[in-house]
C-alpha cells in the first residue's frame, strides 16, 4: 500500500471514526482503525461491535492495500502534524508515515484480523433531511433511558405515522417526540441512543440529505462521505402515544425564556428534595409561579407572567423541566396538565412538531 | 448427543484454534439452536457477530462440526434474543411510572423479571444456623438486637439502612443473618440476599468480564432484603462503589430493607466515597460492643448446651474471665476444652481448663511492653517520648494511664515493673492509674471503646 493524502482529510476522517475504537474491549484489534484503499479513495473504519463507522476520503493511491493501526495514536499524531501532504507506505505490518518534516513508523496488525464491516444487502432505503434530523435528535435522544435493565427504553424509536417520520424516546419519567416531515417508506426501527450520539457528531450543520438503509437487524446512515452502521435494539417499543395528553384542566402559555429563568432559580432550592418543584398557575392574576423548599436552606417562589386557562398546581422534577424547556425552540411555550398524577405536556403553541411529556412527582 | 453438550464440544475445539480475544468476542455467547441432516442453526447475540461468523469463521465452524459428527449442507446464523443477556421484561408493563419517594425507579418493571440468567453458583447464602433464638443478648448488643428484631417484623419501614459496626467476632454476621432467616421464615416468597462484600466484588468483576452487568444489576435491584457483610472491603474500589451506590438507591427508594455490617463506622472507612458514606449514615448506625462478663458466661453456657454438656460454674467463669477479646476466640477455647474432655473421657473441671488455656492466657509471647506503649501512643497520635517523658498535660496523662492499664491487663506485669517500663520511679502511680482506668471503663462507654480498639490492634 502506498498513497498520498492531505493532513486535513486524514485528520477529519480519524476524528469521525477514532472515537468508536475502544481499547477496553477483549479483542485488541478493536482499538485499531482499519485503513484501506479502494480505487482512488481511502477508507478509515472503526467498530466497537455495536456500531461501525467508515469515512471515505480522497487520496492519490499508487499501490492498493490495507492495514490496521492504533486509533488513538494515529489520531493524536496526525492531529499534531502541520497542514501538508502525508505519505503513507506499508512495509509488511509497519505503516510508514512521512511528511517533509516528520518520519514515523506505526506498528499495525494485519487487516485480515479486523472484524468484517457490516453490510446491508436488500432492505429498505429512504432519505431524511440532515439538518432536520440533527435538530430532532438533539431534542429527543436525551430522553432515552440509560438503564440497561430495560433495554427497549435505551433505544430511540423511528417510525412512520400517516406518512410522517416520527422519532420518540422515553426513560419512563419523561417522553420526547418529534415529527421529521413526510417519509414514504413505512418504517419502525429501534435504534440505540448511544449510536445516535455518534451519529449526531457526524451530522454536520449542512442540510444535506442523509440516506438511510435498514434491514431487520441493522441500520446504515450515510452522511456525505461517512457511513455509520449500528445494530438495532431488539424488542417491542411500548405504545407511548396513548400517554400523550390532549386536553387539559389547566394550561399556561408564556415566554420560554421567562419559564427557563424561574425554573433555574427554583431548582437552586430544590437540590435537597431531588429537584422537586411545585408549579402553580393562576387564571385570575395571569401568572405561573414555581415554589421550592429546602428545609435546611430556605425556600423560594419565582413568578412569571402567563396566559392561563384553569388554575391549578402540580409538582415536577426541575431538571426534567429544564431539559424540556431547553429542547423546545419557539419563543413561547405552553404547559398543560390535568390531575396531580396525570402526565403533563410541554409544547410550542406555534408548532405541533415537538411534544414533551413529563410525569409529575407525587407531592 | 444433546444440543448443548454438542455445542460445548464444538466451542471447546474452536477455543483452542483461535486467540482468546477472538473466542470471547465472537464465540462465547453463541448457542446451537437446532440441527438436522441438512441445516445447522447457530444463535448469535447481534448482527456484528453474525456477519463475522458468516464470512470469517464459517469454514472453521463447518470443519469443527464435522469432527463432531455433523455434516450439514448449510449453516445458518440467526440473531437469537435468548443468547443475549439483555432480555428484560418487555410486555405488560407500564411505560410510565410516577416518580415518588414511595415506589419509583422503574422498580415495578424490574421486579417483574423472574427469569434471571445471572449465575450465582458460588453463592453461599444465609446459614440457617444463625437465628435470633440462639443469639445471646447482653449490654453490648441489645440495641442492635432490638433494631434487628423490629426490622425482621417490618422490613423496609424502620431503620433503613441498618448499619452495624464493631470489632471481629462479636456477632455482627450472626445478627444480620438472623434477620434474613426470620424474614424468609415469615414470608418464604421474599427475596432475601445475603452477600459478603468480597463476593459482591467478585461477582461484579465476573459480570464485567462476561458482559452481564445488566443481569448483575437487576439481580440485586430486585431484592426485597439485601444484606451486605463487611462493607469496609469496598473501600478504594471506585467502580464498585458506584455500582453499589446505584443498587443502594434503587433499593432504598423502593423501600427494600438494606442491612450492612462493617468493622468501622462509615465515617472512619477511608477512601469511601462521600455519597456512599452519607447514605450509610442515613438510617441507623449501631455500634456493637464486646460482650461483658455476664454475657460471656451466658454464651459459654449456651454453646456448651448445644454440645449437650453442662459446665460447672467455675469453669464457665474461668473461660469468660480469661478470653475477653471476642466471641469467636471464646468459642474456640470452649471447643478446645470440650474436645479435650471428650477424647480423654474426662469431666470438664477448673484444673483441666486452666491447664489447657493456661499457656495461652498468661502473657502472649509475641507481645512486649514496648509494643503496648507504642500502640497506645500511636492510637492517641502522640510521640512515644511524650508518654515516657515527664509532662503532666491531660492529653498525655490519660494515654499514659491507659498504657499502664494495658500493661497490667494484657501482660499481667507487676506494678513496679509497669512503673519502670514507663520511666516512673514510683509504683503507686501505676496502681492509681490502673485502678482509675478500671473504674472509669466500667462507667464510660467511650473509654471502653478506646480500650477495645487498642486491644484489637495489638492482637490483629
């Protein structure tokens, strides 16, 4: 193998794949990144057996070949090189990396020992707008559970309702759901939230379409020159939709920034009580106030102006409330609830795309 | 051949021909789902492993199957949920749980899992020999005993967590196991887990190794009563402490009873994470003291009765007087006596017991006066010269008096000798000191505790 590649390209590719390589695995080669030529391109791949990422970059290839090299070392090394052309040359299992100023030899492991990179043959293919997907994932993925004892909830559900692609995640205390626009293909996939964190890193700010291919066991996201394949979570996702409330006995609409501020202040006094704050909405005075009590420190009541229909009060975890408010994007937010133990709903009154449900705390 | 044993044989051969890392990664969690003349179906945990086996190891598997008498035309690989470890309950469970202080953390869902695949083959469990009935209550442990009894009646409601601490061999393990036994007896369906910290750590390490942490977590988080012995061994194991912290929280929030024993109070366990420390101190911490003389007598008598022997009062008193350090040693001395008498067909008497224990009772050979003084000084964190020196400050005088008392009680030195050891001329000082400490230790629990701590260090 012999080729030339620019430092920028190589650095970018290592940046997107190296994080997946993991030295804590039982298989030492999983800490390596696979470097492989294919016609006039160079591919870099890494996998942790849950997810695999491959990044293709342009290169001037003189001789074809492949090798695996330690991911961390390679990334740190290339990252500290000046911007120039890098020569890569393979001698048996040693990869010679040279620039005008630097000469180094990296000991590798033969590429044959590297796991087979997953391939999807057949399956369904569809596309989704990259910017929309990125925004949606940012609004939803954090609500997934990290509790491995309920594996289904560690996934994010991608499914279609009335020809619209909808993603949803819940950890059984809160639920976030986002609609990502029309999608012709009817799908139902449960993708590990951890893999979606990696996908988020890869998704740039560009609005390019992301093409997706999936079969029953795995799904492939292709973002520009990067391919990410992840396993799917096995199991039946609960029918969450019946839990999203539609009518409310009390509802308040107010500026999102106001709501964030009063929540932040109240949460200071709620540390002792696991973040529990009581929200009271009053129709007559047109206000929403949040009360929190810390028996040792004192207590706090913060009030914001709001348009209210139906007075009432409810107790929530302030951290969940803040997460939800930060995930919402409009200027105004409406907050509706029913009984003391019924699910509450936060949404942007101007748009129906994003809904966030939080279960109340027993006061 | 059975499917499982056939596959074990195949895996055994494969293990020899690939590297350990490869074996653990690709083959360890596979299983044989079915086989007939034409097709063999292998269950694999996920798609990555499936593709690896299909494309890289198909030949190896095919050859190895042939050696074991199977010549299928095709080998199929199927992702089989049963071979994954993460098969938690997924149906008929509510997604939403109301978060409260009463019943949260998805505990309802987790508790539904009964098919636990986590292996606990080396679990010792609770020893049925330990019950409340054969626990002898005395001044040093009556509080602990009362707390344990009330827990046994209503687990999870009062004193949660219960933290028992005290020196070795004074009945902590007996008492916490008695709680477990009593709860199991009242409610045979209750899931009572007893585990020593060392075992807990071992299982956790295994779980990490075989990637079964989810099983490990759910196993412990579904307990109704979790009893952990010798928690001090968790000190310094950070990842372990984190795991225990989560287990603790899940159980405590679900109102499951947690009982912990240790040789030190939580605040004295070095390198224990702050959040665990505060949690341990949350419920009730009880200090178990060494048994007093009457209790020791009662213990000797009860134990002798268990062996169908009745000991004369003077023998009982002799044992109780001369073995003070802990109950385990007391029991040992008694067993020694009983065995001796049984073998020689003698009746236990004062002569026999004193001749038997006489050697061990008089001054322990390995202990010198200097060691005792040094140990006492170190306990109070003052230099040895100060104790030996002329100063009469209170914080030096008291340790000095304690040192004298220890020399008398442990080494049975004469008063003039004690005075000389501490660089005093007058032996009346020694008499006064020993008497003073003797008297005060009868009234002052703090002092008693100090004395027993120094003693424990000496004999440790």
